[in-house]
């Protein structure tokens, strides 16, 4: 069974930093486009950042210049470095694994909570 396990969330003051990790198992990690999404209370889930198998990255406009996504294929892990955090970054952050066409459906983690508050 495929599992994605997020960690690294928590409570941080505005302007602070957090690093999220997502460890994947039982998938061909290196071929996956990995992503981070978030969902705040009362809002729809939104894309935060993605990184392809060739390490091409994409970011939501709201996090550009503050967040950095990276991956370590040897560890089957994707990271999200979050700097200069704002209260509006508060959300449940989900890890996503998107396979190439023909390799099945997306996989999701259970989420890790990030709360930015003074």
C-alpha cells in the first residue's frame, strides 16, 4: 500500500520558518511529480508548489520567493521550506504524488497542520 507521511508542521510566529517533509513508500518516487497543497478552514484545497521528476518547479503566486520545494530521490522524500511565514499561510498542508500518464491515480498524505500566529 502506498503511503505518504508528512511531518514538520507546527505553530510558528509570523516571519518564522518551518520545513515540511513528506516520506513516500511503495511508489516509484523518482518518476512522480511531487507536490504540496494546503487547505484552510472554509476554503478549497489549493496548490502550493510542485516539483517534477526533472526537478522543474512551480509555485503559487502567494508563496513565490518565500517557499522552496525540493526532493531527495534517494530518500523518497519531498520537502517544503517555508520562510517569512504569514498568518494567511495557516492551513493543513498535504503532500501529493502525481504519476505519469498510465501509472495510476494520485496519492495523498494525511496532512500536517501549519499555524502561523503570534
